[in-house]
C-alpha cells in the first residue's frame, strides 16, 4: 500500500498544529496563559478532547517524564485523527485530479 504525499504532509501537520494549540491553551509559558486563567471554557473543552492521553498518564504515572509522555500521546492522538481526515480529504483531491468534471 502506497501512502500518498498528501496524507504524509497533512497528518503530521494536523498533529503538530494540535500540539501548538495545546501549548497555547494549556502552557504556563504561553502568551495566552493570563487570558485563559480567567476564561476557562476553552481550556476545559480542550481537556475533554484529551481525556485518553490524560488518563493514560494518570494510570501509568511516571514522575520523571510525565509531561513528555503526555505531549507524545496528544501528538499520537491527533496524528491518528489527522490520518483519518487526510484519508477523506486526499481521496477527494485525488478523484478530482483524475476525473475533473
């Protein structure tokens, strides 16, 4: 099975974008940290989206690299979701490229 160039670019792009948004919303060193300190709706929604990586980190607690494991799991979650989105988007783009009607 050959993975198209569209999928190989779109999937990690979505995952990296989600990690960047995660840092913007949840990070203590984020430029938006003071704003989200008083406006908690968006961070709470973002935490609900990341319940599986959070539960994994809580259950298999490792004190040393807990944050790195959490960010890796968030990246992996969005990589899988991005791959599903890329399957749909790239299939549509490939059909239009082959059969332009």
